[in-house]
C-alpha cells in the first residue's frame, strides 16, 4: 500500500525557518478577522511547508506567509497557500500548507529548489 510520503511529487527537506503566518477569512468581510501567528517550519518542499503551531488551524484556511530565505539576507519572501491538514504528530501540533506558486514570490521560492525538487 502506498503512503502519502510515497505519493509526494517533490521531496521534503527538514529545514527550520521562523516565519510570520497571516490567516485570511474564507469570505472577505466576514466576522472572522484576519490574524497573525509566528511559527517555525518543520520541513519544506517546492509546493508545501509543514509548520509547528501553538494552536490548531482549520483546513482550507487561506494563509499568507512571510519568511527570509537566507539567514544573511534582508529580503523577505511572501507566499500564499492553503492549510491542507492540521493534527498532532509525536506530541507536536503541525499543519501542512499547500503553496500557490503563481502568486506573490512563488517564483522566487521555486528558484531555491533544484530541478528534482530538492532544496538548494
């Protein structure tokens, strides 16, 4: 039986980066307000990021992410995505975010990966 890991199109790389995450309401103007969280990544791939959380996030929540790709760099990479899942693993609360590489700095993000999908 194939696992989700076997079905991944791009490899995951353990990589810790602190980032700001802004949760966006599904319906603009709804009473559910945008809010920000500061989280860190557990692992990354070309098309997704797994983050460590202090509180659960509902799947299908649209998010904006801001992160610095290189420790010495001053430039911030802005990405958009959607929470694909949220759950506990080994006592940690995690969420998987599917990235939309067609928006914001998606092409800059994609440029950090090799053609085989490994992180540069």
